[in-house]
């Protein structure tokens, strides 16, 4: 079936409760699915998603010109685009009309997944750590099975459905993470994948500005278990305050994971930026991801691996093969070593990052650069103030607060100017994080950093603090010092 088309056209139309604009065109195949016309090619299904800034219907012609063989559009679009749809009919390109193309994408993906009944499906969600856990599970299970995982963080209402179309008959296990930006999204994704095994990494305050409370976040994350049957298995952290709520009333078997002798993890040695050494069932594992929070992520993968029957040696091989993803506790070594963690941030992951930074044994100075956190709603100001206080009792020698939220929090807590030495720490604030402001900040930064410093950069993705990295790595004074050695 996959050699001809990902899905037969009549089955697709039925799955999305659709109708064909021209009922005479009922024979078309597609080998890929996209929502970006730039990714369309010969044999693509292009799904036009409505949007406030970019309406996918405006790019249907572009997708068809690139070779898209099937188009899916909103019924409500016919009035504006009828002439185009008639033109496509003349070109024998079927246009499927449906009430909601986003939900249609999800329903089509669910139908496609159902064509692989032997596939073992693993779902991963949580407020933080889900991408790392997914990568760890994928690396470990690959020691025994042919595994597919969704790339990067393609875990959204569109990212996951698009990703499942890459499943093929050679895959034995699929490991997919599920993210959320609104209420109901985890349930929608669970209805696409129907995982038989699922992991919740934690319940934190990420997206609290969207859902309002941690109780509601826990309710949303629990939806990953919503399609469980008696033969399904779920995993939650043993130390999760919401553990009892998460496991209650779930069909299937619920298990916990964690770090400790009861989970087979003993003799833990934190090697700082080099990772963590520990013993599992008597087998030494050198886990390359740094920080105790990443050891918890490894413990989640280890629990799933045990459930799938992997040996200690297979688990060792998988975990030791894991490498940090760009922007997620990524170590960049040089005259100044950098811990690059600019992909995302919330109060829980910020605290974990500072805890990790405190735990690292380092001969040089420590520089902590914290950037604004997003999607915190009314709790944002308090969360930033809390992190400012945490930073001041950290072991960092230099503190840099970037973004209006952190600088306002620092001023509210300590009432100081934006450049001072306080409590033995030098403090710099950068309220304006535009490109021009970041460039000018290089002068202040170059006067502060020394060879041998260790810098942690942590912020939400929207803050784009990775822009500081080339400034730090290419600091002129450091290059001069290097030449004099």
C-alpha cells in the first residue's frame, strides 16, 4: 500500500468527513503530507491550515505548482477559491473539502497509524524533559528493535500528525513525544498515536499562563493515558507530587520510575559537564548528559527499556550513545566553556539548571546568564522574582539577567541599579534584547569574562539568547590571551 499511496483517496475522504470538490476525480495517490507549500513536491498531499497571519489556502496554487497531487481545504474557503479549485480539477488534482483541516490532518494521521497494528507505540509528555526522554528511550530501544521517533520537537497538534506519516512497515517501535499549547491538545495527540506505553516526565509550571494552574496542567498531561486498555502500561515519576492523581482511574498497569536502589540505579557519581556515572544492575553506565535532572530522564528511559525486556548491557549501550540536542544542556568547550540551554525554560527547568550549575566542580569562575521565561501569564512576575533570589544564593560569581521580565524582577527584589557588585556577585542587566542591544552588550561582556570561565545560558526560546554564544566564543580579549600563551 505504501508503494502506491500513504492512504487510498476514498479512505482519506471518509476519515476526515470530507467531500470532493469534483466528485469525478477519485483516483489520486500521495507519498508525503505537508502543511508548508515549500515542502510540497510531486506526490504530496498539501493540507491548507487557516491562520491569523498566514492562511494556507493562499499557498495552494504554489503547492500544486510544485507537484502536490492532492489538496485538502476548508469548506468555508470555496467562496474565495472556487476558481482555483475548478482550475485544479482541470489538472486532475483532487481537492478534499472538510470542516476543519487541522482536525482532518489529525484524523488522517490516526487512520494511517491504524494500518500498523503490530507497531509498539510509546508516548512521552511532561512539562519538561520530554524531548530528552524521547531521545533516550529511542536510543535504548534501538538496541533491540527498529525504532522511529519524531524528529526534534515535532510534538505539536501539527508536528506529531505529520511525523507519524514517516512510519513504515520496517518499524517495530514508535516513540513520539506530545507537547501542548492549549487545553485538549494532549487528548488530540493521544487519539492520533494511541500509545500502548506512555510516560509523564513531570508536572511543572510550563504553560501555566495558558491553563492557569498546575492542577489543570496535570489534568491535561494525564490525557496521554486516555486511550489505555488493560494491556497498556504507564510510567510516572516516583517523586512527582501529582503521582497519585496521575495513576488513579487509569486503565492498564501504572508504574513509577526514579533514581535509587529500588530502581536498580546505584553508586551515582556526578561528573559535572562530562555527565553522570552510575551502576544499573551491577553494570557501569557512563551517561553523557550532564545534570541530575538528566539522570532522572535516563531513569524514565531505563524503566521503559525494562518493560520492553532489554538487558542491562543493551540499556548501557543505548544510554551511552545519547548525545545532547542543540540548545539543551549542550556543552560548548573553548577558552570560555558554555552550557547552552536556550531552547526553552520554565521555573522548574530554570531551578534545575541553577542546581546543576551549583553542583559542577569547576576551577574557574561561574557566569550565570538567565533570560526571560514565556507563557507564564499572571504568575510570570513572581516566577522571575523567585529565580532572581535563587540566582543570588547560587554559586555563580557573575549574574546576567536578560530581558525586561528578569530585569524588572531584579529591580523589584533588590532595588538596585543595573550594574553593581552585590553579595559578592557582579550583576549585569540587559532589558532590551534586540539584535542591536545584544551587539552593544558585547562590550560589557568582554570586560567581564575571563579565560577559564564556565557560562550557563538558560532562557525560553523566544528570548533567543543563543545570540550571546558567538560573542562569548569570539571575545577579542580571550583571543589575545590565547595568542600570548
